[in-house]
């Protein structure tokens, strides 16, 4: 057994900012809790359920977009960046939420969508009315079509949600008109960030929400903000690229560098805000998928741009020792070497839930992990196995240095709902691919809080139920067994997923030194991953057979089991199948 990497100490930070090793809980607002009984989650529902988050021990919540929106991409189609969607509440409910969260020492982060808005946004409507060449159209990408009648799209780009990235409009006089660019759906026109109006609007927006007590933003889809001048045709994607992954191979719209000057502008704005508002410590976390490219990640997370940038690589890594290590180690080394903070996550609202991913028959196969979280494989799923592995995966992830982002419901071990009827699916991916891709609805099914099916398992608990009326059906149907996953069913069960999350978050705080580096240890076993954080040794068995740890690493035989993903496991000498535990000297 040899130690491969010394454990570097993370860059000395003086007093580290709160977010450096924070646990941030993603609230998908539509699906968290519904206080008015209409079947759709809302801000008042979050206020009512804050106890859950406080008990869990999170430092912050990140709210998915709750601005006025036609909800065609569930809020990622913003019609007004300065308000609250009426179905979710209003500004005074929002203020109440920030206040109530603060009283529990939970910070509130919002989600900002800079690449595009809703086609219902007043600017886009004005652009449609104003005509070609107008300043209103200059805020977006309007172009004439190709071909003799302009009826072919201006270039060959493909959109993320399927189909071309261009839609043709009808001009105000009824004639066939220009085309506009949308990286996602036609209801999400891209802003042209070379237009100063766009820059100024977002500066005003950030400040508006900071003034209301928001402590930071998750920044949506940063990799596609900014496009190559002239919008040239993209070269063909590599042979065999999945339909909804073609977009990611377009070098003229993905990672095009011009956006970085705007992120630098945001960082300056935030730092000025902090200077003029002592006590405030703001954070931005950018969303860019950079699989196997820590160098790209570093283009976003650096002292001039974003404070953090999601590392999604763990969500995309097969359940194997070699791939897990090859995922964590290079990111850790590259970011730590440049003093950049780390973030880890294994679930979000765009990705098949971990319990299901790890339960797939192909969970350990390299070929099944496409490096694109939107492409699902149809392999059969063993949920019991997936749950055991998901427990181990979060036990590993929570041990890593940096911050941890959780997605609502993972603490309940919710599986992906794979059998939603086509008629209820709402994700634009489903519609835009004519049903070839199921989309992301399966991870967005409303949360179960209680065993009571009459209130959608406690999801809807508003006035309607108090009045004895049936509450509205949840916006996506919940499976009949949802109550077995509910908070009520799990909170007093020491072996539950919820108890594991609760203990993990508490052990992170009490047993891990946030400044302790990460060092992997080579061990002679194909299923054993081993790493050190300070005096804590983390061992993960990805195999289906128990490992005799006492023989393999005799020095660990007498260690204390600080926490284990396997309920009741307290013998450091043996490591059950698909289990991760933290060990410390007695
Ligand atoms: C968000 C998605 C959203 C898309 C378009 C993504 O990166 O996470 O949920 O559909 O951006 O805004």
C-alpha cells in the first residue's frame, strides 16, 4: 500500500467564506411543498417546510427560478427578472421566506438565467414588433434566413432540446420574417450579450435581489452565453453523437470566450456590493458541464469570475474504482493548485436520480456513461441495489473537501419516476424530440412528506385541505408507494436514507477539518477506493462482495467507524458490499 499523493493543505484562506465548505440544498420550487393546495409548489410552502431543512443541517437553499414565467421550461423561461411568478407567491412572500430562512441561519440563493429569457419577455415582444435592424432586435440574435426566400435557417446549429436552434417569425405586417436564435426551445430566445442593454439589465437584476437579502446566485448555462461573430456553420459532430448531444460539439456556441468579460463584470459588481454592505458575503456558482476538463472549469471558477463552478463529473462517473478516482483526483488537484474552491454534487433537476442511475444494470459500464446527463440508457434498474450504492456515493461525496450541493428528495432516496405516462410529461425535451427522449420530469415529481395520499403525501397542505376540499392533483403524478419515502416515514428510522443524510451533514461539520487536503491511497483490491482527509480515512467498496479490510489494511482494523452507509455497520475490519464509511483512529 502506498500513498500516491501527499495531502496538500488547501490554500490558507484566513477566515474562509461561508460558502467554501457549505451544504447547499436545491429547492425545485414547483415540487417542494404546495401551501395553497393548487398542486404546484410555492414559496409559502417552502416557508412551512423550513424545519426540514434546518433539521437536515443545510447552510443555504438554492431556489430554481421563481420569476414570472409561462413555465414552458418551468421557470428557465423568465418573463420578468424583477418579480415573482404569481403561482409561487409574490415579493412579500419572498421577503418572508428570506427572513424565515435567515432566522434558521439558512441563506437563500436564487437562480439567474442569463443566456435567454421567455419569448413572453417584454423585450422579445418589443423586438417582434419593432422590425429588422431595430435596437429592440439587437438585444437578441435576429438574422435573415438563407436560400432565395430566406426560408432556410441562418446556420446549421442544433438546439439542446432538439431541432434547429432557429425559429422563423412572422413580421408585424404578416410577411414571413427573420429568424431568431434559441439554444434551448423556441420559447427561450438567446440574448445577445454584445448589446449594452443586456449587460445593464442583469447588473440591475443582481442588485435588486441582493437588496432583498439574497446571498448569491446559481448561474444557468454559462457555457452557451456568447457566440462566435458571424454565427458560422458548426462542423459535423463526431459520428454516433446522440441527437440531443449534437449541440455540445458546436465550437461556435459552447465555451465561446466572449462571455468571460461579463462574468468579470459581475464579480466586480458583487465585490463593490460587499464593500458597501458590510457583513454581506455573496457567492455565485456557475453551471457549465466540463467533463474531464478541469482546465475548462478553471476558466469559470477563479478570483475574477465565479466563486464556484459546479463539478458535475461525479454524476457522470460509472460505479467503478478507476473512474471514480479518475473523476475526483484531477479536479481536486487542478483546482486546489490554483486555490479554487471545489463543489461536488451527485443529483440535480436535469439528471436521472442517483438511486436509479446506480441501480442500472449498466452502472459500472464505461460505455453507458455518455458524459451527457440528458442522455438516459434504458438498462433495467434494481432499485434496492441502487439505493445501497446511492447511500455509499453520498457518503463518499460528503467526505470531499469543498461544498456539497444536494437536490431535494435525494435525502429521501427518491428514485427517478420512469413510468410517467406520456400525456403528463411536461419537459420540453420530450416534446421537441417527438418523445424519443423522455426528458427530466422523472426527477421532478413532487416530494412526499407524509403517508397521506389525500394531500398528495403532504405535498399539498393548503387552504383547500383545511376546508375539507380535495387539494388539486400534483402537477406530476406521484407513484402510489411515494408515502414510503416520505419524511414522516423516515425521520425516526435510524436506518433510513434521511437519517444517513442528517448524520453525514453533522459528521462533516464535527469530524472533517475543512482545511484538510485529500489524498488517495493505492490499495491492492479492484473494488476498494481509499482516501484520506486529515485523520479520517474514507473507504468505498464498489463490489458486490464484502472486503476483509482488516487483512488488507491492518492499521485500520481497530479504527472507529465514524459513519457508514450500511446501517448497523460498526466493524472497521470488514467493509460490506457497495458500502462507504469514514474511519478514524480511536
Ligand atoms: C437548466 C435546465 C434548463 C436549461 C435552460 C439548464 O442548464 O439547469 O433545467 O432547462 O438550463 O435554461
